[in-house]
C-alpha cells in the first residue's frame, strides 16, 4: 500500500531532468546548477506555507531578500 505509486510520462521526464541537473552539480559544482537547486527548494518551501494572500508572500520574500543581501554583502 505504501509503495503503490503510479508514474506518468511527465513524472519520468521530470525525474530525468532533475537527475541531469544533480549529476551536473556533483561533477562541476557550477553556480547555475546551485541556483536551480536553490530555486527549487525555495518554491517548494513557499508552496508548503499555504499563504492566504499575495501581500503576505511579498512581505515574506522581501524579508528573505534583505536577509540574503545582508549575509552575502555583510
């Protein structure tokens, strides 16, 4: 019951593309691959929050931007 999954073609395509990016990052440590991972984790985190309106999301992302600027440039 727990392992009973159904895969679609889009799931397999996404798995293949994400595997290519993962191997690319492991082999080259390229900054674009690193940014793709950061973008994926950020989008997943924002989707898990279930924000009730756009202004709350904008405030959250603005605070994260200021936090990022502080730690990168500070």
